[in-house]
C-alpha cells in the first residue's frame, strides 16, 4: 500500500495537470468564440494555466523524502 505522502504527491500532480489543461481549454474556447487577446476568458485561462503549471513544476521539483 502506498504511503499517504506519496498519494498526496500524486494527487497534487494530477490536479495541477487538470488545472493546466482547463486553462488551455478556456483560452482556446474563448479565441474560437471570437474573443480577443485581452478578453476575460483569455486572461482567466492564462491565470489557470500559470497556476497549474507553477504547481506542477513545484511538485515535480520536490524530492521525495
């Protein structure tokens, strides 16, 4: 059975990947619907993508104890 710490680390990576993917999809959907580069959907999508990518980077960088 996996340790709780390892399960938490895997969950963080999965959730971070989902948030990153959602951000990218929000940007794509907004641009396809005719939104411009400064529209709310693009800005929110970029924020989601940045948060997801940043958290994923930190989770991958951390060394297991």
